[in-house]
C-alpha cells in the first residue's frame, strides 16, 4: 500500500508538472511576450527599423543591381518563364551566376532572421550588446550552417511561405508570390480550386508544425533536419495553440490600427471644415501619427511572434530575463538614447516633409484608363465591336484588345488560342480563314456578337474616336512574315490614330522596334523577376508582383508602366500610389470613379484614408511601411 501510494504521488507530481508546462505554453506565454515587448518597445522598434533599413536600403538595391549586371554582361534582355529554355541552352553562364546570387540571397535572409532573433533576445535578457555586435553574432551563426542545413533552409521557406507573408516576411522574399493570372486560370475549374485549397491547407499545417525550426537552428545551432524533428515534437498536440496565438496577435494589430485610422479620419473630417491651413496642418500631423503607429505595430507583431518562438524552446525558461553580460555604464546608455532621439527627429522631419508633398498631390500622376479586352464589367463579349461601341462611350483613354493571325494570313480579334470557350468550336484561329472566323458568333456575359476582323475593329474604333492598345498574340503556327505583314498593313494607320501595341512575345517587341521604330511598343511581363534590359517604350506588368522599385527604374529610363489586370478597388489605389502610367481593368467605371475621387475631388480626410490603406499594403509586403 505504501509503495502504491508513493507511485501515485510520483505520478500525481508528474501530472502536475505537465499541467504547469502546458499552462506556461498556453495563453500566459503570449501575455508574457506582450509584457516583454512593452517593457522595451522603443528598443524593439528601432531594432526592426534598423534591419529593414539595411535590407531595403542596402541589401535589396545591391541584389537588384547584381541581377541587372549579370543579365547585361551575359546579353540576357529579361527573365521570365518564356525564355527558360533559351537561358539554359544559350546562356548557361548566366544561369550559374544567378544561382550563385540566389545562394547569397538565401544566406542574407537567414542572416536577417538571425539578426532579429539575437537582437530580440539581447533586449529581452538585457545583455546591452550593441547592434554591430548583434550583426556579427548573426554572421558567425551563418558560418555554422552545414550544406545540408542550407539546402533544408531553402525547402523550409517554400513550406512556410503561407506564414512568411504574415510574420516571417523579408524584403528579399517579397517577390515570392503567385501572379494573379494563375488564379484566374484555376478559378475556371472546381477540381483545380479544390486541389489548390487542399495544397495550401497542407502547407499551412506544415508551416505550423515546423514553426520552431528557425529559433532552433539559430539560437540552439541545431542542424536543419534535427531542428525540423524537434519542432515536429514540440508542436505535437499544440498546433491549435500556435494558431490561436497568431490569430490573437493578428487581431490586436488589425483592430488597433483600424481604430486609430478611424479616429484620425474622424479628426481630419473635423479639421477639413476649418480653414485650409488648419486642415493641411492637421493632415500632415495625422499622417505622421499614422506612419509612426505603423512602424510600432509592425515591430510589435514581428517581435511578439518571435518572442513566443524563443520562449517555447525547451532549454529557455520563460522567466529567464537576465543575461550574464553586465550592464554598460550610464554614459553609454545616455549616448544611445541621444543617438536614438536624433534618429527619431530625423525620421519625423523626413516624414513630415513627405506628408506635405504627398498632400499637395505632387507625388502622383493621373494614370491612363485602359479597358481590358474592350469591355466594362461584362457589358458585352470581349474583343467584339458591340462591346467596343458601348465601352468607348465611357471615354477610356485606351481600349485593349487581342489579335491572332488567321489561316489566310489576315488578322482577327481573339484572345484565346482556341475558339471552344467563346464560340463552341474546337478550332484555333490559325486553322480557319478570316471569312470562316467572321461568320462565327461568340457568347459571353449574356451577350452575343460576331467575331470581328482587325480591319473592321479599327474602323469602328476610328468612328468612335477611340484609341487602342493592340496585343499581338503569337503561336508557333504563325507565318514567317507575320510581323512584316502587320507592319505593312497597319503601321501608318496606327500612328495616325495614336494607337499603341504590346505583346508577350519578345520577338514582336524587337521586330517592331527595328522595323517600325515610331510605333509605341510595350513588352508584357507576367512576373517581376528583375528589371528587363529592352528598347520597349513601356512595360505591361501583371500587378501582383509590380512594386515601387520597378516603376521608379522604368521612369528613370524614360519608359512607362501599365498594370494589368486590376479589378479590385484597393489594388487600383495601390497602383496609383505606385505611380503607374496606366491601369488595365475589366471594371472601367470603378477605375474612373477611383481616379476621380483621388485626383478631382480629394479631401485631406480621404487622402488620409487612402494613405492608411497604402501603408497597410506596404507593411504586408515588406514587414514595415515604405514611402
């Protein structure tokens, strides 16, 4: 009986200890992370600002310049899925150099997170190490990576990509996202949508189970696969706790930002009723407060998330708050505070200057409105004359449309390479003559129309005084002199009508610039890998990966940028704040209203609201706001 009672007591004690550990790893852990952040919120915010400045101001420009230099020296005009085979067969040296650069970028991403984790630990444990020492420690940690761990690190970020957009983001990872046109294709198939949803759920589950890998690799110096195994054990039966913490953290960030934005918006509405000086001054101050808050809340989300991961390590107690490094003398603390104050004052002065210029409207240019495939919100069948007639009454700057070469070397309006979807005929445009094609009817959005020849469509556009953006579609079945025929028949007419051309086919771009240099030609890019080295007048960029750096570089080279296909109101605003030259949309009326609100009837309160949305988008894409 005595032995039995002792065994019971031991088991009871073990059970009690297990419950205590569970409690430590539950909600109190998140509260502890909150408290830890707010004890030194200024230091944490400066830490995050410094690493983002290093990455956005130094590392990203250097890697971008290196990529452009590699392309230029190897005679590679652009990077896209369309020239992968050409790169591998004709430019293997460039491929090798780009792979080396990719390895360097991965190492820099690992260093970034090591810097953050060591810096956060340094502040939490009051080790008082200076940032250069933290950076050096992170660099030394990189030296401990084995080849296998480095390869694991590459695969790890592919697995945790759904989470990386939330908390583990890096400016160097901002381009790692799927372009919207891929999802447009997926949306057309229910089974593909289900498969993609299942795939994302699997990635999210793996991301949760492997969430402790980074702190284990960085702070505990465990090899990649060992860290993965340990993380899998640590998250067993605890996945919901991790998910709950992320949801709470996200809710706190979202609600506080929304509340502050709403209060500042209401305050600005009041100021707007006063004199112009009061309204303008209030707007400058409110924008400054909003920017500062975005920096603080961005640092809060990142730091609290990493603190939770650090506190979860088995060999680190939650109450371990003091390091072994002695505090530095008081004079060093004063110097750091003075330095931090100078940085804050410099930031505030730059921010206020930016706000004043922004509110004066000097940073934005009204973009061209371009109707995608000649329709507005389904008012007709794409690429048909009736739709053109309706849409042209709304006065878009350009109507974008698509042409294919026919069997008899004429040109017909059609986007798809097969007629089955719109006309119900399982044929390609190159398999039929123009006469056969124009007899067919196409059906879409409850409308019906005949397929139009390019000549008839041009005539209709001229009658409506509507300028066109002509997309030349190509296939391997096109005639060898297709481009020469197009130039001979239409060059003078397009120049007279001030029409423009764009194409996904780089050979079309080079051919037009060589044989018809007066034509305005834009090269269509579905993905922003790097800035291309071409003689195009403009770039038509898929909006998902389009960013400020691309637009700025294009404008510096006297080239324009058109964003496609932008149908969401927030995305339209984001493109305007990127200062693109034109926006291609399926919802022309919505775009026109958005532009009118932004440019023709702006109020300081409205600009503040738009600026808030833009700050949030920048914070989501790079971890912190950017101007």
